[in-house]
């Protein structure tokens, strides 16, 4: 899915190779989420009960060929959900689908890391609520979304 190219380019038509600013104005809330993520027992219990129904809803017919294959929670509380996307989906299409799924469970703060693992595109998500922002106590969720082409089912 990745194409070799000029490492200085930030997108396909970038000819300037220049940056315009830093993101330090956003650093405080990024650090706040990181601090919450390190808090003992911050990740909410039973993600299979609380999140999987939303994850299943995100793969209903008509959602661009996205089909949920499985969901499970590991001993660290990470909920992993695997989906099959439509044949020939572009990386942009896959990303759009993943973000639509994330919208079904995201809290007021989220961090997402996208990576390639063979033919699978993996999205590691930390999402949660800081103190005093909602009707529930501060808590978070850790979710790993795996989007894969048809016919690549594995035991991941």
C-alpha cells in the first residue's frame, strides 16, 4: 500500500517541503490523556459488554462493505475487533471506515495510531473521559481495530 517516493514530501503534490508551525498549543491535552492512560485501573471494565454492541452496529449492511469478524478482550483490557473491508479498498477508504467505527465508541479525548501489519491495517485507540467532563467518573478504553481484505482471516 505504500509507494516509494521523496521522503521530504508530506503529501503527494507537496513541492515546498516546508513546515509552517508546531503543535505545541495542543500538547497539554495530549499529555493529559497520556497521564490518564497511565493511571492505575483507569481503563473501564467489561469492554465486551459496553463497546462491542457499538462496534457491531458500525458494521451493519450498507456501511461500505465493512463486516465485523470477531471481537475479544485480552488480560490488559484491550478490546480487539477485526473487520473485513470491501475488496480493493484504498488506504484512504480503510482509514475512513476505521474512523467511522471509532466514532461509535470515542469519548471526549482520543489518541489513534495507525500502522500496517502485512495486509492488515491496525488502529490502536486510547479514548476516555477526563475528570469532570461528563456524567460518569473519569475512565478510558483501549481498542485495537484491525481492518483486513476479504480472505485474510487469521488468529490475530
